[in-house]
C-alpha cells in the first residue's frame, strides 16, 4: 500500500500525465499500457488473463470494492488516497473509485480473428471512444465473434472505450486491418460475405434474408457523420439500411450497430 502524497511523483505518470498515445507506445508495443476503470471491468480483464501492473483506488475501497482485486493481485503496488486527492491526480472523478494499469497484449492478426468466426464487425474510421466501447459491448452481447478496425479507428484500449464496453474489449477478439479497403479481399478469401450499412437509393432493408442467411458475414459500419466511403459501399456484397420512421434520417453508429448485430446474428 502506497499513500499518494505527491501527485507529481513519476510512478503515477501512467494515471495522470501520459497521453493515450504514450500509453500505447506505438514505437515499442511490447511496453504498452492501458487503464481499466471500475472493479467490474478490472475483474473481467483479470479473468481473461490480462497482466495488472498497479492499482489506484480511493482509501474507502481498500476494504470495499477493491479488496477482492488486492487479494487477486498481491504482488503489485496499490496507490491510495482520498477521493479529492485522486481526482486532482487524474483530472477526473474515478468511476467506482478504482483504476488498474495493465500490460497491453501483443496485437492479434486479422486472420486469427476471422478464422473461427461466423460473424464479425468491421469499423471504418470510427473515432469516438464512447461509440467504440458501445459497439464492442453490443457485438459481444448479440453474438458477433470478433471486431476488425481500420487504422484510423479509435483504439479499443482507450480508457473511455474500455469503461463503456464494460470489459467487452477483453471478451471479444479484435484486430486492426492494415490496408483497407483492400483487405476486403482478405474477408472474401476466408469465406465472408460483406454487408455495408449505408443509406443509398438501392440499399436493402436490414432484415433481408440473403445476408441474414450467409454462412459467414462481415457487417461494415462507418465513421460518425460521413458514414462509409463510396469505395467500400461499391465493393460490398450487400448494402443494407435500417428503415427509419417519423422523418429521422439515421441512427448514431453505436445504436445502429446494436440493431444490425441483432438482425444479422448467426442463426
């Protein structure tokens, strides 16, 4: 147990002063770190074999929600202090009062995500961390087997994405595609039909039987605002839309993903 007395102590940089890019450590991925927030999310990560490096928690959680985590991680430092001190350190009030710095695992190859899967989501340029977390949570809950992201999409290990996903980023395999939309050829080579969600004049309704009955299917969702690129839409096997009522033109990408995952799930 280490009492936080100096919020400028260098060992606390991981919680306070390192940016998401610095935590990710793009030049040396094997040294990368991410932050898991809240006891439930941290427990999910531990159950999935993620390596904890240190804990930061309000003093009241030492014998409360954090006690189990301390027992499960007996060999790492536990930094503690009052709520106001830790908020001054991190710059925000801790959700449920507990953070855990964890080792970022080696990145997966897209082929390893695709090989056992029947349903995957492909996220093209989705940059909002809240949307990323919500999409992962829906994918895990509604029967999708993996998520692939284009290089411009938000990092699923972003602190907010991890929290919003409620740990789903640890439960469902994911990987970054290296060359999109060229990698659509990789999907096809592994037996996947592709379904782009886009509002075009010839879009099929989301409940059309052809994509629903595909043996292997990749549902492709696009960036907030602009949606999918014309190149991606043109290359997809199916173009699907969620019919709208009352003059509403579209849904937020996270809400749309939940509807799409439910309709397109593997039967």
